[in-house]
C-alpha cells in the first residue's frame, strides 16, 4: 500500500465533511482534528511497515518449514552398487528349510 502523507487524511476528512455541509474553520477544534489525523496517518504508515517486515519473516519461516518437511518425507535414494550393503556375492545361499532326516 502507499504511505499516507502528513495532511492527506485531514484534507480528505475536510472534503468529506464539506460535501455533507460541514465546513472546518480555523480554530482550536480544527487544530485538534488535524493533530489527530496526523497521528492516525503515522500509526497507519508504521503499521504498514511492520506488517511488511513481519510478512518477510513469516515467509522465510514457512520456507524453512517446507524445506524440513520435504527433506524428512522425500524418498530415499537407492544404495550404490558395491557400497557394502546387501548380501555378499561369493557366499553360497543356505536353504531356508531344514532337511528332513532319513530321506
């Protein structure tokens, strides 16, 4: 969003009130309304900056979380041949069933 200029909110409020038949003349109440509008515009601008910074941090945290989930759930790669895993090739395989005596 765009930042609000110092007196932009006060002028917009003055134009709105003028369209409704109320004119802001110089005086103590007008000065207070102007100060209130300036404070409000500063708060809005500061909040927008804070939201932008928080969004960047939250996006970075989400990216890190997605990465860790992906790494923990990704399929494992097959072992490379000759890495020592599996059955040795030079041994004879034993039968799994014991031989019956007397046959």
